[in-house]
C-alpha cells in the first residue's frame, strides 16, 4: 500500500520520493550508530539478568547471550529524537539522552505488550516472556521504564528535567492507550473517536515525544517544541492507520504477519471500527461477526475483509492516513527551523508511513 | 516475636516502648491524613480505569468502585518521608511529594509482585490481577510507577529533581531485588550474602529512599541525607529479618498468613538461607527438602521449621535483626538533627520492627 503525499506538502519538504528513501535509510543507519553506544552504556547499568534479557530483546544478543550480527529494530524513535535536536539548531548529540529514553520506553511497552497479548514472536525471534517466563518479562519491562527516566535525570540540566517531565506524561498517555486497547477487547460498542484516542495514546504519544524531546533538550522555544509535538502526534496516527490497513490487507511476505492477521485476532482496529460504526449493512454484518468471536478459516476471513472494504473502512483509513500525514507536514512547515532537519524529518515521516508499500 | 532494642540505643531515642507505640500510631494516623489528599490528587490524574483499579488496590474503594471505610495499609513509607523532611528542619509538608512518590513505587511493586507470585489475596481482599486479570495488573503497576516520577518532576525545583533521581536509582535496586527473588526460586546454591543483597534490594532500597527523600526535598546537607539513607537501609533489613521469622513461626491469627506459610512455598528466606549454608547436618537436611519441592502437610512443615531452628536460622535472624536495628539507630544518632524528628524516627523504626510481636 502506498500513501500518496499531497503535492503541495511534497514540494515543501523537497526531493523525489526515491532519492529520499535512500537518504532516509542512510540517516537511520547514522542515527543508530550514534545512539548505540549511549544505549549500551545505559543498559549496562541494569542488573545482570535485566541487562541480559534487554540485550536479547534489543537484538544485540541471542538467547544464550552471544552477540548477534543483527541490528535490532529500525530505531525510528531515536532518529526522530536526534533530528529534533537538530531542528532546534543544536547538534544531534544533544538529543542522544532523549533518543535513548524514548527507545527504552518503546521497548518497555513492547515487552509488556507481548506478554499481555500472548504473542510468542517478535522480529522472527521468540518474545521475552516466551523464553524467560512472565515474571522476567514484567521485571525487564519495569527496569527499562525506570532506566529511561534515570538516563534523563542524571544529566541534571533544566532541559533534561523538562525532557524527563515530557517522558513521564507521555508514558501516562501510552499506558492509557494500552488500557483502552485491553478494554476494547471486551466491548462491542467502541466508537470511532474512542478508537482514535486509543491509537493516539498507543502510537501517537511516544512518536510525538520522540519528535519533540531533542528540541526540549536543546532548550528550543515552545513554538518549535509544540510544532514538533504536533508533527509526531499526527505522524503517529498516520502510521497507525497504515499499519492497521496492512494488518488486514498487507502481504504476509512483507509484513511478517499471517494473512488477515488483525481479523484473525478480532482486533478492533481503526478501519474495522470505521466500518462497524459508519458502514451500513456491511458494517452491521461485520459487527455481528466481531461480537461472535469465533475462529474463522481463510476464505471466511477474506469474506470479512471484503465486508470492511464494502463498509468503507479501507478507503477511510487510507484517506485519513493521508490527511494526518499532510497535517504532520503542515505542522513542520509552519514554524521556523533549519531547512536540513526539516527536510530530513519530512523524509523520515514519509519513510515511516510508506514502509512495506 | 519481640526484638529487644539494646539499652544504649533505647535511651538515645528516649521514652518507654509502650508510650512510644501509642505515639507512633498517632503519628502514623496524622501522617496518613496529611498524605491522603496529595495521594488522591496524584491518582486522580490517571486514566479512568487505572485510577479505579489503583483506588481499589489502595483500599479506598471496593471492587465496584464504592468508597470503603477502610484505611488501606499502614503507610509506613509516607510517614518516613514526612519525618525525613522534619529531620532536615523543614515542615512535614515539604516531604509530601516524596511521601506520595515512595508510596506509589511501593504499590507498583506490590501489584506486579502479587501477579508474579500468583497471590490471590492481600490485606484480606482479592488482589488486582485476581479481580481484573493479568494485563490490567501489569498496566496499573506501570501507571503507578510512571506517576511516581511525574509527581516529583512537576514540582520542578532542584530539590524535587534530586528526589526524582533518588527514586529512579531506588526503583532500579528494588527491581534488582525482585529479579534475584525470582532467580533464587530456580537455584539450590543461594549464599547468605546473595540473600542479603536480595533483601536489601526488595526491602532496604525503598525504606532507605523513604527515610531520605524528605530531607532531599528539604535541601538537607549530604551528611544528613546519607545518615537517613543508612538508617532506612538497615531498618529495611531488620524489618525483613523479622518478617522472615514471622513467615515461619508467626501466629496466623496475627500475621494473617497460614501457619509456616514461607516454608509451605519453599521460600529461600534469610533464616532458611542461613540454616542451609551455616547449619551443619540439620541445614543439609533442610537443603535437601527445599530442593525436593514437594508439598508437605503441617506436621512435616513443623519438622522442617524445627530443622531451621536446630540449624541456627531462627537465632541468627533474630540476633541479626537486632544488630541491624542498632545500626539503624546509630546512623540516626550520629548526625545533627532536631530531637523531635530523631525521636519520632527511632520510635517509628521500633514500631515497624516490633509489629505483630
């Protein structure tokens, strides 16, 4: 699936999409290289067991603790954090404590989420709880959350304290999103605004903080911080909408998930919730199937995916992702910042949202 | 069980034990009354679900959300925090954000611990996970941990930042203690120093932070903060030793636990670990029984408790609790502070350690 970026905003952030993709991959590699030693130093402060499990989860080691050649995740949040410092006119280095902190919070939530969802695989490897059990997954997540704050607090500057406060508020919103996600599984009457609030918490909050935390560390004016926050928040929703579309119609070979995976787990995703609440007869049929909670075979799931599409869920989600993306880029365009970081942030945003196209 | 306070230290903190007990109960009530509105305000910031579950866990409401007449726990940590501010010459109010923060961290760890241990009851009520399930227990604990930091960070003063840093380091030590606790269940070769490190993390770290955080918030000199930290740390170990003795030989009617409860769960507590590592033939017999992990009936548990006693575990733990308590009171005596708070801290320490006598 490809999200089309409105031409006006596209020209505002420059470059062709292909050249940008290459540049962005290079920028992500550079950012990951800069963040890695600071991240390793922070993780090194954990007790032996929490450090070993965290190193495995981050893709640095295998189950037995031997170093891997893998690179772990794409580290999109740290890249946003270092670009955010540059957007405020500071060096990427200024954003590093923020980059480490947001990556730790992100991974805390992944480790706890995998346990809560009973997911046994992440990035083609067994999840932490699947290897070491539930108590270790709970404690390792807890340790990462506490460490994220410690990394910022030990800097001790007024800017680092501001970043720590942003992180604490963000964590509260993130947890709220997860709480709603758990609740929605038990409910048949989830509205579209409720579903958007959930996605804003689960995905928007931390991307917003990632895009702003470097600027906070650089002591940027409130207008710049607010613009970057809004950019990250809208980007997060665009990303979630695309992710939800891929969760139903994505190519398993590309997404690494089973075909129709979100339907298989009866997930009340954004396109599904649009369909059940705005989709007429097809939407009502979909809602009845969701409430039934029966396991379905692949032809049945294909029929259900068709219902989401007929009910307008796919079209709405795709269009809404484009609207959110345009809104993100507008937020970026409306405030004064150096053109290099502005262009890089726009390119990174497009990369995030058009991934697995 | 009664821990005898050495006469020299007893006179240093004044009063007779009976009068002190009464005064301490009154002081705990006063402290709880002062902390409660600040605690409610903080918890009020959580999302609806996390707030409802936290209110239940804290004993403010029942499962349906109706207010209870109960008072929740004894709130020992908040009392230490407000006394800590007074020890630094400030008012109790100065310690309130610290009191709320340590109580939130304490309760975060209880909610996660109950889930990890599979405990279905706490303070004669069903535990959070037993009522709302594992995901809600994980998320509510996470929310309390994040909120603890937020309460301190929003003050924004240099002192509050110092307190936030103390709390982050403390949380790391607390989690380390829990990690060791989980590991020890799988091991047959736990040494006494390892067991002490575990208890220092699980119990000492947060009592130490509680006793120091008010002074940190009051901007006290390092010598005062360090003395209060050492006092709390030693007090924590004394408390854990007494708690472990009660976990084997305590009166079920008083402790609220089943008879021999820690032996029933094969817990490698401090007296048990002393016995297996320093207890000769009886200790080796005890170690073999622990490794067997079979369920035992009450006569068998009574025999095992006899082994711990013969191996010297009970005598050592009782004597070590007295040594730690004396060490705690010495730390308090060695630094300059107003006599009122010094005496109150000593009395509170004795109350904590001689509870359920």
